[in-house]
C-alpha cells in the first residue's frame, strides 16, 4: 500500500487569467488527488496536492505543458499531509 504524500508546488510564468487553476483542479480530480490551487500576488500559482506516489507522479507529468500557459519554472516541496483536505476543487 502506498502511503500518502503531499506536495506544495509553485508555478511561475504565464499561469494567471488563462484558466490554469481550473485546468489544475480538473487534473487533480481526474488523478484522485486532494488539495487546492490558488493565485499568488506575485503572478505565480501555488498548488497543494496530496495522494499516493503514483497519483502525484501522474499529476506532475501531465501538468508540464497545459494549454495557453507558458510555464518558466516549477518549484516542488514535499510537505506535511493534511488529513482534513477534501478532493480538489
């Protein structure tokens, strides 16, 4: 059995005002992850996702080149699993 892991991901580039948050939320739901995605004041996006290692790997592979975005940099940090998180919205 895979244990739960959580990732905090910061995405830099053209990722706001193009439907990127909805894209990420849909991708997380399809992958079975829990978490959230939100815009930050510096123009980047913060994503918190948690699930098993296979789900997280699939999410990261699929999120590399979403439509209309121009991702310049992605920073990924492992973080503490939050049991109260609901399915991604």
